[in-house]
C-alpha cells in the first residue's frame, strides 16, 4: 500500500496556515505545516513532498528562496509549488517563481474552491506517479525473476549439452578403442594360428617321411601356439567381463607356489628357453584366500612382459615373499626398460612405449594387471631404467586360511 502524499504549507501568519490546513485536510494526506522557511526546511528533511503551498512574502526567507532550497535537496524531479501572493507586480517576478519550481499562483484572499481544485489535481498526479513507479518496480522485479529463470534454464541446458557432448566423445573413444582392440587382437591371434597352420601343413606333406623327433618338434609348435592362444583368450575374456560389469572378485583357496610354477611353465612353453627365469618363494606352503583367476592374469602378464622385453639368455627374477599382512610378488628383468616420458601412460589401454613398437604386444598387459590388482585390493609399483631393466612389485593382502 502506498503511503499518504506529503503536503507542505508555509505561511508566516498563523490564521493563514489554519485556513490552508482547513482546506487541505479534506484530502487523505500527511500535512506538514511551518511558519517560516527555516522551519519548513527542518521539518522536510528526507521527506518526499508531493506539493508545497508557500506564501511568497515572508520575513527572513521569502517563498522563492525557500522553494529553491527545498528543490536543491531533492534527488528526484522538481517539487511542484503553488505560490500564494497578494499581488504580482510584473512578469519578471512571475518568472522568478516559475524558475524556483512554481507550477501555479493563487492570489490572496485564497478562494477555497480554486485551492481545492488545484490540490486535487496534484494529489492525483502524485498518486498516478506512485502507481507508475510501483508498476515499474513490479515489472523490473518480474523481469529480473524471469531473467534468473532463463539463466537457470540456460545453465541447465548447457550442462545437459556438455553431458551429451561428453557421452558422444566417450562413445567415439570407446568405438575407437574397440576398433583398435579388434585390430590388435586379430594381429596377435594371427601369429600362433600361422604357426599351427604351418606345422599342420608340414605334417601333412612330410609326416610319413619324418622320424619321431621331427614330428615331435611340429607337435610342440602346435601345442605352444595353442597355449599362447589360450593366454590371449583369457585376457580378451577378462576385458569383456570388465566392460560388461561382470568382472567380479571370487575368492578361493590359492596355493601360491603351484600358481607361480604353472605360470613359469606356461611361459617357457610359449617362449622356450630364450631367457632364464629364476623363481624363488620364501615358503613352500604360502596360501591365501584370493581370486585365483585374477592372480594368474597378474603373474602371466608380468612374466610375459619380462620375457618379451629382455634379450636372449637374460636373467629374469621372480620372487614371492610373505610379509605380515601382504604377499609380495617381485618381477625383475634386465631388458630395454621404459622411457621416463612413457611411465605415466603405462596403465592406459593400447599404449606402447616408444622403444617397444617393434616388439609384438597388445598394449593391454599392464592395464589388465592394474585392474586385477585393484580388484584384489592390492598395490603395484613399477621402477624402470632405460636400457637397464624394470622391476615390478605387486602386493596383495594376505588372508589367513585357518586350514590345519
């Protein structure tokens, strides 16, 4: 609800003030009365005046001077003033009043009907002005609210757009990885299959002419190629389960020595005796509850890397030590090492170190190892020096079996 308009009446004669008060009080206004210019200035400090009715000829400060000072303190538009005067000597005097803010003159003696009519007009103007200001304020508030709503919607749309773009980029990346995966795996499968095909063709052609030793050599090539293919299939199967969310942790009793010996035998069957694998274990009876499949993936891949990236007849260390809370697997080779700039990418799928591009591999070994270690709630640490070798330390939690 808008406040009542403030009406100022100023006259040095009390009877005149009472008459003005009698006329103006007919309206719903807040009346401010003053007997002098100084009193009027004091009473109107910080107050918005809708209309001032001022006597022109007053001692100390006349009406014109008062109007000028009242308007000087206003921050908005000029305050409307009706001057009361007994006479107007010339046009210059009238212009002086208009320059001071006068909107009209009323001659004394004041006609109540004329004064009432003029006050009514200015009160209506003031009320309309207040309504317009309120309407503008309401409109501005609505515009601000609407602007805020639009900004909120735009922000939400931008987030959704960014999320869609992220999904699109991830789909592109996934498709690219799938294509690369198919290409790499196809190439890796081709090697053992070619070995099997060549051996079978030789047996078909010369089988009835060869002695037992030559036949055994071909059979061994076929067998080793099949074992290598099985290792690849195990990795492919693990990746498929991981992508579909079906790679779970399935603990069972694991006899560590047997698992490690089997891994060493498998690697020797595939790669032959081109490297010497020195296996040691701190206790023949180490056993724990863990996922055997995940553990085999870790050992097979790390041993395979040590063999592939070492020269012929190089020593490869493979040790297992049981600590209080962990079982520690250490793999050491004296091969080509990993360049320092490649170390931060070793667990990214398909990444091949810059010095390993001519060596056969999928770029999936270490990412698979890292995923398996994480599922076993273990840790992996890699230290490597270029052209000197690499040491990989894997720790998995030791979980007592309580078996007697």
